[in-house]
C-alpha cells in the first residue's frame, strides 16, 4: 500500500507543476516573455525532480499510515 501511495503522489505532483507552468498563458503576451524565460523554465524542470522528494518527505506520515 505504501508503494501505491508513493506512485500516486508522482502524477499528482507533476499535474500540479504542469498547471503552474501553463497558468501564466492567460497573462498578456509581453509578460509571457519574462515568465517563460530560459532561466525560469530551467528552474521549473529542476523543480519537477526535487518536488517529488519534498512531497514524499512531507506526506510520509500519510503514505505510511495506509488508512483512509
């Protein structure tokens, strides 16, 4: 059951990060140049890897408990 919760947290985390990446698309086009700069996209890509460790660490009591 622990593995199921860890595996379930991965797509949930990536889904949130993808929504956060696409959210600035609603802003005016001149602003998007600054938000989607190479540095910010690089930091987002790094966050995709690091966020999984953070989420699993923070949610470890929930992952380990196996109770709903």
